[in-house]
C-alpha cells in the first residue's frame, strides 16, 4: 500500500507526527529546511517526515536575518574592496618597473 502524501502546518501536527519529527531531527530541523515552490513566485519552507501511514511536508516558520547589510550596500562594499586590491596591485607593478 502506498503512503499518503500530505502537506501540513507545523502548528497543526498531531502527536504522532510531532514524535516522528523529534526522532528524525533530535538536534533540531534548522539545517534541514527546504524551500518548496508553488504556483507563480510563491513558496514556503518545510521539512520532511514519514510515519507508517503517510509522508508529510511540514510547513515551518523561518526567520530571515535582516540585521546585515542590504544587497546594495554589500555590493558597494565588495566593489570597493576589489578596487583597493587592484590599486595595490597597480602600485606594486609600477614600483617594480622603476
């Protein structure tokens, strides 16, 4: 018999599924979260867990770190570092030629 394939929210899991999660991820599931794409540009994050009767995709909440630099600032900083490295290399080459 083939197992059912179900998608459920972490907030709605049964005691049986919660026990299966604890057994499969004894140290936590943080490093096992997958991104599941749906129609269009929508997506959700989930973990997988199996019981005797079903295979589950369990939707889990994910906290995204927003404390770092935004993308534009990070790109500007990277470009500045590359320019500084190129200037050092150019200065070294000029000194060798003299």
